[in-house]
């Protein structure tokens, strides 16, 4: 600060109260109010964006987890389907064999000790002693 000739501080400058000065002050107040409203709107939009983005991320993670569970179940069901297909092929071959009279006769002789004409059946038992 500069001091005057007598060591006193200079007088403060007072503003002129004219219509122009008042209009400029109102204009600056409106600009400040607009900025405040703008920052508030931006804050609300940012919060809304964060909430929406969080919901989308949560939904995405939930869907990924559900998809992983379904993929695992699909793998298990495909393995089970393979087993069922093998069993079906086995049963289909057995049906074809059971439609053959010679196979049925052979099966009856084996399981029920039936004999064919002029055939003798020997039954043997083996005992293994330890």
C-alpha cells in the first residue's frame, strides 16, 4: 500500500451507484445464479448416470452368472444325452437280436438249461478254496 504524504493510508474508493453499475451487478448475479443452477443440474445428471450405469453393470454381472450356470447344465445334459444314446443303440441291437429265433433259442438254452434235440447238458461247479 502506498501511503500519502502524511503517513496515512489512502482513502478507499467507493463505487458509483448509477443505473449502469446496478445493471452490471444484476447481470453478474444472474450469471452466478445460472452457473449454480448449471452445476446443480450437472450433479443431478451425474448421479442419475451413475445409478443407471450401476444398475446396468449389476444386470450384466447377474446375466453372466446365470449364463455360466446354464452352460454348465448344458454340458451335463449333453453328457447325459450321450449316455442315453449309447444305451438306446445297445437296446436297439438287443431288439434286433430278440427278433431272431436262433438267438432266442440259444439264450433259452443258456439261461434255463433247455436242450436242443439230441443234446446233453453238463453243469459244472467250480469251488475255489483259499
